[in-house]
């Protein structure tokens, strides 16, 4: 549109909105909350990973540097518009994870934490992956953030923290935005499922979710995350 360059220049000069990752003034604020320099600085590290209950998994890159800053802006700064581009990058790097899969399942937040934050970042990331989104899981109790815990405590932290949604039916959010209610068991049973989350640390959360889904009849569970911790947290 012919008016966009002029409006971008006006907003940049008058409001001077900062990039959510680096703080520099955005040249094109209408195009998003993160500047092109930061998006281009994201270093891909999409080597596959697997866990006991996860057949295969991928991430955009390591949970460090610019990608970490962008995810913090999404998760804690509530810059939800960032999820669209992140999910596009996840789909690009995770083609082998998404191929032949029937549904994606966001890793759920506890109800209290989701109320406090106002959204579930895993659900936002799942929306651009091109598959039906199934809210098949629920958290049965509050857990501490995995990234804050030593490696040896993470599996215990999420032990028995997830279960199948117990409302008898659930919503599948399609690309069109329409919502459709379907029986829970009939959709998960026999399906290839892709779990979606923002960050994989040791993978204990993904593994715990995958075990619940496989017990419900999923034939295979895969994982796709925006980032993955590839070194010991400081």
C-alpha cells in the first residue's frame, strides 16, 4: 500500500517505538514489534532431538541470544504478534515433524498462570502450523518453570502434572478461525500428534505430555518448539 512507507516514517519519528528485542527504534513499526536486524540475527540450530516418548522433535534454534530475547518479548512482554512469524519459522524448520501429522497439541499452562498472563504462548505458536489445534491436555497442578530448576529436578517437577482434558469434548481451532467440538478420545486415538511449546529444556515437560497422549491412544507423538536449551543454563 502506498501510504505504508509514509505512515511508518511518521510513527518512527514521532512515537519512536523500540524493537521488543534490541530496543532500537523500529524503521517500520507497522511490520511488527521486532526489527529486521534481530530477525536476521536468529541463529538456526534445528538439529533433531528425541526423547523416551517423543519420536522426533525440532526447534528453530538455541534458547540464547536474539531468539531468547524475542521469546521473552512474546511470553513476558505480551507481544503476541511475534507468534505468527515464530510459528512460520517453526513450520519451516519442522517440516519433517509436521509431515503426515493429523493434529497439534499445545502444552497447556495451569489455569491460574494462564489467567495471570492472559494467554498461552504455546497455543499462539501452534496457530500458524497449518494443522488443527486440539486442546487435549490440562495441567493438574502448578509447577515451577523448568528453566529455573537444576536438570535432576525437572522430571520430578512435571511428574503427574498433566492429564487428558476431562470435559468430554474440546475445541479444534482451524485455519479459518472456526471452532468445532469433537469427542476427545476419538480424535487423539490413532493420530500422529505434534506437541507444541515455546522452549524445550531437558524435554521433561514434552515427555510427560507425550506419555499422557500415548496412553490415550496416539500412535506417535512428535515435538516442535520455538527454541531448545542446548547448553547448561547459567
